[in-house]
């Protein structure tokens, strides 16, 4: 838990509706800083512990003012730190580091003057101000996603591409909005990385908050250079459709899925319906809409010249060091994301990291504070249970409709490959 430190009588919990500001002192509450000279059986004495604690906010070292017992509660620690300058966003990653040990990652909302925050891939401050006033926020999204997976084992590589269209229309009440982890649990500030734990059945984190699902009609229409497609409503009221696929090569004799890897390993022969999400202009609409959401239209352009330039050289990852990723072909309005997954098959533990950077930066360094939180990957029948992906996306194209406070149309294109996290 993170609290703003304004005064002894005014210490509100940090949320996207009540952000911290650079230079402000904050309190982190937790456990495990280390033993004290006295007893933890009662209210412990207050005093700095002799620990070399670092607080990293969006990868920047914060000035630590205090690190020790809370004084109020047995075994409960406090770290008081100042929010460093140059960071802002609704989901700014925060981690505590002690030598080569890192805590779980959390996030903190930061805005230049406090109040509501803002993110290019999240909510604007105006949208959050509206939610704060009305006590709810209705969010609609349509996404076009292309994933090229290269799975290498036994001397051969399965090169598989999957193209998916999806849609989600949901309503958050005030308490759900501030508790949500954003963007399905992977929200992160531009120029930073965050890390999540995962289990053996999913390679991606999920948001624990389940908002109310809204009806936006029976189908969502998509039109692009390769014609028209429909994204249909499925179980639970969410929309999904396969827009294209292709498979080259194959890995015979492998099981249909290895825990912790996205999509498993199907071992399919070459084939597929072909690519739909090629470079060009796309539009989406839902006709006249549904019970909760009215009709909308939106447009975006998918670029076609993005390249992960050090892909071939990246076959293993040293978890004790920084990881550098480079790329070309991202435009001024594009953003590049890096996603890593590692799963220890024996211990049944895994972790996933997610980073976001402006396309014009051409490189991103995933810091060791992230890599230290990744378990060493296993090898199952010759296949490492580690994945590294690099992709490109653009700022969301926003749309308006009856019953929607925030409407976005987005795309992302990812290349991912098997790697070994050592």
C-alpha cells in the first residue's frame, strides 16, 4: 500500500483519482525489511534499519527518508521516500530492491500537480475527472492483434502467425476503477517496465477486477486492405474472431501445450488462412449498436516497416544483467513494447515482464531489477519455457458513442520467440 504524506491527519491512499506529485513524500507499508534489536511481540521501536534499501520509481532511484518498523504494529515496516522528478502516469511501476533481492512490483499514480493522472494508453485526466464526479466509467475497446511466434526445438523452428480481432465494453463503478490494474493487468508508464507473477495455465497476468459487461450489438465490423471481417460476440459478452493465420514448419512429437508458454506448441504442419492484418488503413463500426452502447465508427493505420533488429542475436537472457532490445521502423507516434515470460516447470512458478517505450527511442534497456524477478526457465522436451516478444503499437484512436465514456480502437503487432532465461 502506498500513502501520500501530507500531514498526520491527512494521509490519503494513492489512486489514479488521487495521484502523488514529484517531490512529495510517500509511505510504503510492507513486511520483511529485516530483524530489529528489540522485540516484535509488541509495538516495535521506531528507527532506521541497517539495510541498503533502494526504492525504484519507473526505474529511477528515489530519495529514501526512512526505512524501519512502523511503530504502530508488530512486524509491519514502513519506507518513506520522495517521488523522483521526471515521472508521471497512472501506473508508474515501483519496486523495493535490497542487493540482488527485489520485492513484488506495484504501481503508483503520479501527476505534475497531483489529482487525477493521465496516460497515452490509459485514461486522460478529463475522463478520470468525469468518473470521479459520476462514480462510474464506461469503457469500450476494439483491438486488432497480430502475433508471430517462432518456437525452436530439436533443430527445427515452428513459425506461426495468429491474427485476432477482439472487443470489450464494460462499466466500472468508482471502487472498481481505482482497484483495477488497467489494460487487463499490463498497464505501465511509457519508458518503464513492470513485472507480474503468473501461474502454470496462463502466460499473461489478468486484472482481478471484473466490471459489468455492456451490450454493444451482435457484431463488430472491421474493414481493411484485405476486405471486411466480423468480430462476433461470444460467451460472457466479449467479442473475438480469428482474422488470419499461417504456419510454417512443424515440431512433430511435441505435446499440445507447455504450461507458461502463450498458445502452447501445436506442432502443426504448414498452412493457415493467410494474413489479413497487413499494412494499411482500417475502420471499425458496430452498426446501430446494442442495448447499452450506441453505434460508433473509428479508423486507424497499421504501419508495415517495424523490425526487431537484435532478434537473431537474442537466444538466451542473463537474469543478473540488463537486457537491451533494439528496433527500427517505428514512427514518431508509435510505441514499442517488450514482453518476457519465464516459467520454472519444477517449482511451478513463473513471471512476466512488460515494458513500453516511444518508437523514436530505437532501444530500451530492461533493468536488472526486472530480470532478478524472473525465474530461470525450464526445458521441456527440448523447448525452453521462456519467451521474449517485441512489438509495435500506436496511440489509441478514440471514438464516442452512447453509453461509452472512453472508446478506443487499437492495434499491435508482435514478434516473439523462445529464449532461455538463465
